[in-house]
């Protein structure tokens, strides 16, 4: 994916949670951002790969990442969220 879309990889490397096939990217900041937006571990693994980071993912703990571009928190965990956001 890094080779197919170097600009996307560069944005991910800069800390942006870019839109990908899995839930977890941020195309806009949520208006009600008291709770972090939910994201999948599939997204987190793909995003870490784009950044050339080790796939250090815990299935027990929640990991919160803040999008550098939108300042939106996204919570990645193995548990399903209580609600479903249609935002990307």
C-alpha cells in the first residue's frame, strides 16, 4: 500500500488517521467528541504498517490515537462499541 499510494503513507506517517477500508479513519472531526470515536484493530494494523511501525497491538487494552490533522481521538480495541458512528 505504501508503494501504491506514497502520499497516503506520508500522511499516515505524519500522524493523520487517513481513510482506509476499515473503520478508524477520520474524514472530519465529530461534533460530539466527548468520547473517542471507535476504530477497528484491522484499521490500526493497516495504519501502523503504512507508518512502518511494528504491529504492537494488544487485544486486551484499548489504544487511543489522536489524528494529527483533525485532532479527533479514536479508540482502537477488540471490543465492540456501544454505538455505531457512520463517520469514516
